[in-house]
């Protein structure tokens, strides 16, 4: 099925010893070059890899290679970058149908299910990317894993009201057995006014990071149990959403999926 696409490797580029930043740039640029055409509505992801896709889109609009693009950013950070490059923007309120969305990920499993939200933007990312005809994921090969969970904590966006209670409730879900729930602390720029150091999302919510020692056994069950927990706004499991994953590694670029 389209949700069960294995990572098959087809080399298109060979690069010796590139830095992680160079790999991110390679996939960021390729995603725009391969998938964005004039006239499209484009979802712009968040993070150090998506940064390069936004940069490329800005370049191609400036040079006139692309025209009549309107983009929907998934965070305030990305909105600021896109604005600084003169990329025309709108919101989901104005346009609900996206031709393509491009974003990074924290983990990618063999079925192309993702953990996202390392940068705390998971809610807006999911809202935008679920509406895209093609959701293109761009990663360096360090993000590939056999099973989601142990390699990167799973972020869950929760409402601030009684957040410790919600974090405890999540940690007790049988489908998330064995996880440790840690409320994310912020940098000074994201501190709450009362001086508490809890990280606050663009939506005014908190993040609890779930640390696992072993892979999550049933990702679909974990996703639905999280979604059904009162107090949870959304979670970083993106299942059945990836159209294509572009992976950069020391041996070149691989494309997984359609
Ligand atoms: C932000 C995200 C990012 O896509 C994810 O954290 C990957 O970021 P990076 O490309 O910097 O590794 O989900 O919420």
C-alpha cells in the first residue's frame, strides 16, 4: 500500500564527506527543485533542514524561475524567514488545499512514519502538512531508524492547565509502556512571564517529551491513544502522511516512497 513504502535506494548524487549542514542543504534544495512548480500553494516546514527549502524557494522566486507561489508557514520562525525572503504568504484560513508541503523530521521508520516536533512546531506542521497533496520529508540519514521511539523523544503538545497531570496520564497509557514523560524547558526567549522556565509553543501550549528505551510497538495505537487523551492538543507521530522522503547520506541522495 502507499502507506507501506520501504526505503529503496536509488543513487542520484555522489558526495564525499559532506557536513550535516551540507546534506541538509542538498535535500532542502532538491525538494523545491523536484516538487514546486509555479502557481502552487506550498507548505513550509520548520527546523534546520526545512530552512534550506525555504531559502531555495526564496531564490527561485527572486530569479523569476518560479511565479505565483503562495506559501503557508508552520511556525513563527519560518514565517519570519519566508517574509525576509519576500515569499508571499497566507494561512490555512485563506487556502485549505496545498499542492505540496516540505519539512524535516526527527525520526523516519521503514514505513515512512515520522517523529516530529523536536523544534516544538508539531501542531502547525501537522495541520498544514495533512492538507497537502504531497508531503515531502527531507532528512539526512542520521534520522533513519528501525523503530520510532528510542532514538529521539516523542514530543506531545499539551494544554498548560494541569500539565503535570496530563503528562502523568500520558505516561500511564499502555500503548506507551515504559516511557518517561519530561516537560520541556525553554530558552529565555520562550519563558512564561511568571519566570517559570517551561517552554511555550507558538500556540501558547507546553510540550512533554516522551523518552523510550525500546521502539514503540504499535505506532497507530500509540497515536490514537495520545489523540484521545483529554489535555493533549496533538502529538509528534506523523503516520501515513509522507508522500516521499528524500534522504541525504555520505553515499548520495536516496528517495523513498512515490
Ligand atoms: C520541528 C520539526 C522539525 O522538522 C524536526 O525537529 C527536524 O528538525 P531539523 O531539520 O532541524 O533536524 O518537527 O517541530
